C-alpha cells in the first residue's frame, strides 16, 4: 500500500497460527478494531482505518472475527514496512493519536430515525467513507470538523469530491434511491462511479442489503451543506474561441454519440454531462483522467454488464484533451473552469507505458 510516507505491507489476516491471526482471541481482535492496538501491543499505522472502526459494535466485530477464522489459513510471512524517517518511528503515533483519534463505539442519536442511525453507523464505521472524502494534512491526519469535505486521495491522483457541497457531490437534492443505486449498483440516473469508488462498490458496497443502502443514502443526504452560495455562472467567456471550437469539434466527434449532442446523456448507461456536478468540481483531475484512461462502472449483481468509456489518450493530444475537458466543464451553462494542456500532460505521465 503506497502512501506519501513510504510503502506499507498489509499483513496476513487468515487464520494461520504462525503468520496470520489464528492465535488471536475475539477480545484481542475487538481491541485492535476499537483502539488501533495490535495483539502484541504494537500501535497500528492509521492506514488501517481504526479511527473509523472504533465505531463498530462488539457484536459486529465478533462477526467479522468469526468470518476471518473460517477463511482457509495461508502460510505467508508478513513483510516489514518501508517508511521514511521519521515516519518509521512508531512511538510518534502517540502524538498522532492524541491529535486525530477519538476512541468509542457509535452512539445512536435519539433525535434521528432508526434508518438514519443505521446509515450513520455504516458510513462512519464499517464503510469508513471519510478516509477518502476528507482531506488529510502532512501528518496523514484529518479533523472531524472537515469530515466529508473532499480531498485528493494520497498516491492515487484521484479527487474524492465533497459530500457536503452541492457544487461537488453534495447529495442534498438527490433522491434517496438514486444515492442508494450509486452506492450499491454503481450507476444511477444521476451518474456512475469510476476510479477508486468503482473499486469500493465492486469489492464492498454491492453486497449491501437494499435496506442498508437506503440507510446510508438517508444519512449522506442529511450531511449539512458547507456552502450555500449558488454555483458561479458559466466561464465560457474566459475560454479562447479557438480552444472552445476545438473542444466542441472533439466532443462532437468522440463523445456526443454516448453523452448526447447537448450533454444530456442516456442514463443510467451513459451519464449526463450537462449539469453534472462531478464535471464542474473545482478540481478537474477526475474529468481529465476519464478522457485519458477511460473507465467502466463496476460490474455488480444489479448491473452485471455495465457500459464503459474507452480511453482517448492514444487518439487525443494534450491540447485536444484540455480543450474537450474545458468544453464539457463550461458548455450548457456548466459552472466549471477551463483546464490547460499542462494539466493534461501531468496526468498523461501517470499512464502505464
């Protein structure tokens, strides 16, 4: 697991006695989940989301433990981490924990419904959604007061949008079912998931019950908005006419067949681009990466054969990529800002050779 501080090597958690967790008790497993302290007293690095898992009830911790004990044991020695100094000094985690860790199981809010509380428990605890959707500082920590406000995912070069801003991925004006579909299916009438979020849906969220998907949607929809200002007007007037024309031509040639002449899309197969908050976010990283890399929504139980988008890195140069991304961010009264060929080139460098 690559991090800004070096590489972490994720340990064996099969039930092997020598190299896994076969000798752990349920009490020791719960202590690790609840406190971030391993069986031998070692403080865990917060790449293990114990700051979220501390919310998990003893009953659910015991259920996870029982499942892991049922997994076929695998003999595989754990590899030491390769972290740079001073981050390889575990005693410094005491300071990190003082600043950024608050121990305690989730306590239901009596003012809220059972459905809302179930959703809050899943989002804050087992789902650990804030791990990506909250910006981290130079120490790898985040403040509760900034939870869900969005940020770059370290070492992945994807932007996890704010869930508290209707300019980004704020869900205040979404229907509950559309939110639940995005989480559980990977696609809804409002859009589809790609990149790291597609992995989350594929590996985890598609297995939610319908009731739990709606509960998470209920809680996420209720997150208080952190900005109430209306979106800014279209920035099309700031774009050089020649860039706008190149963007329009590229869009007509490469994009309109799936996303519609006026960006209306054909949801849920092909998401709309007009009025799409994920297109107009302050960070254009995700839009540029989708044009360069392409991508598929995850194949899920409810959407086993998703439609996808091909990569255009081999067809479009940096000028054309920047022009078409600029076009979709400012056309149709979208409130995004222009992007530059240099921004496209920086993300092109991340493509596999």
